[in-house]
C-alpha cells in the first residue's frame, strides 16, 4: 500500500499549521518547510479547505490556519477523506469493477480487513499527537516571526 503524494502533503501542511498555531501560514512557507511544489500544494490546500480541516484567508496577509484544534483532527479521517476517491483495488470500485472473481474472492475480504485495520490504527491519532513534544519536528516546521 502506498499513500498518494497529495495525502502526504496534506499531512505536512496540517503539521506546519499545528506547529505555528498563532499565525496565518502562507503556501510559500509550507513549500519551503516541506520541500514541496507550490502548485501541488495549492491543490492540496483547496481540498483540505473543502473538507473543513483548514480555513483559507485571502489578501496580502492571507494564508491558511487550522479550522479546529489539532486535538480534533484525526489522522485517520484526513487520510480517509483524501484517499477516498481512489479505490484500494479494482474490486472496491463498484462503478469500474470488471473483475470476474469478485463474488468468490477471499483476497477481497482480506484486503478489506487490512484496510480497516490500517484506519483503526490511524483514527485515534490526532494532529496534536503528531506534534506534541516533538521538538525535532518543531525545529524543522516552526516559522520565524514575520
């Protein structure tokens, strides 16, 4: 299993915001801190805003900030929301499934169980858990005073 770059960048973006709670974070700050493309981040930021994880602010002093406390943002929810548009395998996509084995395939059930176990591991972990007492991460993601 491999998560998309979009989900990876989304988690990085949320961590930058969590480490810098008292300021509006600019896309360029995130790109620099996370070694990411601003163009790709723009798409990720848009999706995070649509899902209600961040608030975007327009204008010269604009940027983004968390829409709610880091303790209220589940890592599992973020991953699930951003990966939901991609079925785990063909047989998980009701509209595009052409696999002739679907009705009798034990592997499909195993994959489904593994996927649920994956999310069960991530669901109780909050964004706050990722950044709390993580001085190394804070050193990398803390933005200097503007």
